[in-house]
């Protein structure tokens, strides 16, 4: 399944099918039809990142001022027990 992002200012895209058309409304939509993905990309849409955005606050290291997702700092090795 691909997450498709519409171009700026676009709130819906129509894709022609054998039986008429399929309408994708909104700024983001999911589709698992490879033909639709190709047609949407041809109209200016693009595939969204599968990595996403981390939502965890992490642990801040007072020694090297680095934020990590782990209690032990990966740069200097300091133990940082409190989450930011």
C-alpha cells in the first residue's frame, strides 16, 4: 500500500478507470493499485515517506547537549535518567 500526498493546493484527484473514474479526496490518501499510483504521480502527486516522524521526546545529555532515544548517550556514554 502506498501513501500518496497531493500537490500543494490540491484537495482531490480523479483517476480514470475501466468503469469510469475513482476520486481521491483530501491531501493524503492510501491506495494499493499500482496503476493508480502511476497515474497520480503523473498528475503531480508523490509517495509519502514510510519513515514517519518520531514522536518520542528522548533523553537530553547535559554533557554534550545531544538528544537520544536511549537512556545512555550514544556520543559520550553518559547515563541520562530523565526524559525531556
